[in-house]
C-alpha cells in the first residue's frame, strides 16, 4: 500500500514502485542480452564496430531513463496529527521540501471529484492555504484516503479544541 497509518495519528505516503531494484537489474540484463543476439552475427567483422556503439547507446538510454523515472518518483509525504497541530511534510525529487501546519480544528479535507489535476484529488485547507495530499496515489487509493483523513481529523478535533 503506498500509504499507511504508522500510528493512529501519523500517516506516511509514497508512490507505488512497480519496478524493484532487482527488477531494474533484470530489465537491463535482458535488454543487453537481446541486443547482443543480432550483433553476434557480425562478430569478427568490421560492421560489429559500427553497430556496437548504437547498441550500447540504446542500453545507456534505457538505464538512464529508468534511473531518472525512479528518482522523479522519490516522493514522501508525512502527516502528523496531534490535538493542537496538523503538520504535513513533503519531500520531493531532487531535494524539494515543503511543510504546512494548522490547528486540526480549522482543517478542512476536500475531495475534488473532477476539478483537480487528477480524479478525486484530495486537499487539506486551513491557515490560509490549500495543500494537496497523495496526488501520486491511484484513484481508488485517494477515494479510501479521503474518509480516513476526515475520521482522523474528527478525532483530533474532539480531543483538542479551537484554541491556537
């Protein structure tokens, strides 16, 4: 699951990884093997040296593209709820960092069914700002996250109050 409640008051979110590091190595090895099959026919000829750079360039392109995709997906969001604070921290790719905090009594959770950049876009608003949460989750996961966030915030409101 790309998101999980570590405790009743802490939520961790990260994108789903469909390709593990072991799978990455397997894809590169498979591509390398499949590229070498037609090149072996030219072994011992001058044409081999004409084909080999293009084959290695294609291999490097695949490796670079997969690594870049993996790095761009290095996003984590961490939501901590206490009776007096709702604190969201987002660590994005290439060192991007953002934080948002508000008293849970004033936080509003909204699901934008069709109005956001993705269907069932979930936002938290309060303290004069509206921030997204879990935009990288699948549509079904965002649908499940929305009522869970509402319930958790309701509990915090009941435990805390409007002070702050």
